[in-house]
C-alpha cells in the first residue's frame, strides 16, 4: 500500500480531474486550438507550459483555467513565440 493512498487520497483524484478539465477547456477554445499546452495540477494549483503565438492567447489560457471550479491558482509558464520566429523551413 502506498503512503499517499491513506494520507491524501482526495488530492490525486481532484488534481487529475482538474488537469483533464483544463485540457478540455483549452482545446475547445478557438484562440488556442492546435496549441501544445501542457497542464499539470498539484494541490489545486494548475501550471501551464508550452508555446502560444501571442500574448492574447497566453492570457486567454490563464483566464480559461482560472474560471474552472476547483482551481485555486494558475501558474502561467506559457512562452509566446510568434509564428515567424518558430523556425520554418528555409527555401
């Protein structure tokens, strides 16, 4: 038996649920469609990582996540990378 099973059995389920809800909400938003956003939740704090193409998209991701029931805080580590800086193929 794991120590975590008895000590804090509600947190892993809740955090897992919040992560899933955040991923679904972010994927459903038109401003963020197709973006690679990693979501991690620890004790109801959601951390967002990945790349978006504008400050507006970064802020939208944070706002969407903050509005979810059960989320206490959001740590927004999303990096803004404009499409022209993404390093496409040269010629």
